[in-house]
C-alpha cells in the first residue's frame, strides 16, 4: 500500500455522510488507501495536488446487482420482455459454452466499463459458476481491473451445468478472498437453498436471492427465527405479497432493485418495489442487472428510479388512492446509488460516503460540459445532468483508475479484440445467430 498523500483541491464536495458536511468549495485528502480529511483549505505539504475546481467530488457509485459474466453479450437482446426466452439464449445456448477465458473477458469488460462510469464497487451476481476454474477466472478479472467487488457464486442456469462443486467450494474461496482489507469479497448466490445458506453463514458470507413475487414463494420455514437476516440480499422484490414484505422487513434483509431491468421484463407494477421497501422501513439499493439490454451506467438507473417512482406514485394518486408516498427526491436517488449499495454489500463501514477513515473510493465529475453548467444544485446535477463522459477521475482503494477522462493502464483495443473473439466463439459453438438490425428477441 502506498503512503503518498493526494489532495483533491477546491471542488464542490458531496460527502453523503450526515455528520461530515457537504462543501460548496472544499478539499478531500487521501492518505494511502484511506480518506484522511474532508474540509476547506486543507494543508498537506507533500501531497500530490489534483485540481478539483469546476468539479464535484463524491463517493463512487455502488452497483448493487450486476451479472458481470454477461459482458460480451452487450445489447444482444435489447427488447426482450420474456424472462424464459432470455434464459434460453443467455444460459441454454451461449452460457452453456462458456470457458473460463470467456468468464475472464466478460468480467473484465464489465469491471472496466463500470470504472469508466464512476462505479467503484460492484456486487457481481454470478449465476454461471460452472466450475471452480470459471469462478477463479471471474474473480481474477475483477481483481485485476482494480474495482471493488463482492462476487456472488451461484449455480449456472442451464441444464447442462454441474453443481457438484457447490456449495463446498465456498470455503476455499473464503480462505483466499474474504480476508481483512481485501478489495474482493466472495458471497453466495444461493436462491432459496437453505442448506447452501447454512454453509455460507458458517463462512460469514452475504447471501443473494433473485426474488420475483409471482415466480417464487417463501415457504413457512423462512419465518423461523434466524433464517432471514441482515446478511441476506433480495433482488427485484417485485409483486411480493404484503405478508412476505413484512417478513423481509422484520428480518432486516437488504433489498436491491433494478429500475430499467424490472421495467424491461415487466416484473414491476404501479406498487413499485422500491417504494414498498421504503414503506417497510428498508433502504433499497440500485443495480444495473443486465448487459444484454443495457450496460455499466448508474446514471441510467438513477434517471429510471426518479422517473418511475414519480410516475407510479402519481398514477396511484390520480386513481384516487389515499396515503400515496410523496414523489422521490434526487438525494434519495443518490443515496440508493451509494450509501444503500454499501449497506447491501456489507461494506458500509468502509465505503459509500466521504468519511475520514473510510477507504478512498471516490470520483471527481466535471461540470464544464455544455449540458451541465451552470451548477445550481450539486446533487441534482449528479442525478439528472452528468453522464459517464463527465467522469474525470476515479479512485478505488486510493489508486487512481481513471484520470483526465481516460482509463489508466487499460488497452481498450486489446479488450475489444478479446471480447469480440469470445463472442465469436460462443456464437459459433452455440449455433445461435445474431442480426445487427433485428431487435425482437
């Protein structure tokens, strides 16, 4: 670990910490891999100075749910609204032919694209852990990229895949990765397999479940004390019965939602899972979910959350319902993309806010773009105006991964070549045919 000091000087600072104030003009001092101080006119004589004038300095985004292994399938199914048609293509056809090297390329592509967009942490929901070699390749790609990640190991979705290595492989992975100060952590994508959950809990792992109310049900065994808890992450949570919401809330589970993906597949309705979670006292986080339709861009998820919540709540109000939730605000949206994501990932004590003592995971966003200035509200600017091209600097664990708008140490031409070679192999091996202009699934 480097002991050098880096001072982000003279920017607008959004801390997301209720105790550490935002600053219209302030500095952030990084020492090694930690945030050392946040304040005005900080002095650090030996520090490298990064001129933050005309920028917003803030915590990096946390993508709380993303299937990184789909990286090479970007926009393969942009219009798909049939979950089972989607599974047939990505799992039964292409996914069944994934080699460890395809896992590596996809995960690296997703991680690099995430860093480029200001995402410093990703919860990698891997429902394609075909073998220990596949898992190692996926984790190695995340680690080499420099991103912070919680890699959730899960059974592959296709019928050809073996699960003979699970859940026992979790112990090996925990010993290798789940150490103090490790930037990469490993958890379990366990669905509702309680015997797998028990193994994960013995290893102090996060447990992820994809949960769509009309496709999955919680049996009476899930109401037993200790079965559900703060180590659980439930994703989607759309069209969930009221009694199940109470069970989730009473247990203090973590909720993640994917605004664009939930709309794409028609999972959600006007009850709106984000709002139901909030109404139950929970703090839902944002995930991007799919590269097959979208990509690594938290700005798109924030836009979708803001607009969908307001549309859903106003529809309910105009329909005559009483006690409808108030329209969402931009600070709530930004909290979902930072603080709430850190909590869901189980790393809120280290990231998610600009707090002295926490890990130095932060971004610096330019505000000099034609679509951005003048800045009259800093949080509104981040949520509603800036885009990935405005992300100037990205730091993870005190290491700068993007500077002056350019990724550091990344050969994009080689990454493109590797991704195209992987996709070509999967297309040839599966016999699946793509059409450059046909969008229907």
